[in-house]
C-alpha cells in the first residue's frame, strides 16, 4: 500500500460548522476545499471540538443557532464521515506538562 496517497486532516469546530451550515462565502470555501480532497483523505475532529460545539449550543443567543449546532453534532455522529478522536491519558499528561511550563 502506498501511504503517500493517504492524507489526514484534523478539522476544528468552525470548519465542521461551515460544512453543515454552508451559509457564508467562507463556509462555501470550506465546503469546496473539502470536496476537492482525494477520496483517500481521512477527516478527523477532536472530541474537544464537540465539547466546544455543545457549549456553544447551550449558550447560544438564539434557539435557531442552538438547533443548527445540535444538528451539526448529530450529523457527525450519524453520518460517520468524520472520525471523532477521543481524549487519552497520554494526551492529558502532555497537556498538563505544557500548561505547567508556560
């Protein structure tokens, strides 16, 4: 298997919202970029981005924004097109070490 044909991309919560909302010109740019990726490209999002999106939904100034955010989260889980990366003990240790050193 030739690994140079595989690419992995970690999306942030803004990119995921852009993919699901597709309202602004910037959202459309994200959609076009993702659509132009090779089929072998794997898309990922950190569970922390899901936390961020849930927080945003819970504190949204308008019910419509909260609903759109909740639908975006549901589509991530249901469609299974983007892998959600979990938290790990090793990641927590690295975070702790970096937090202390700053």
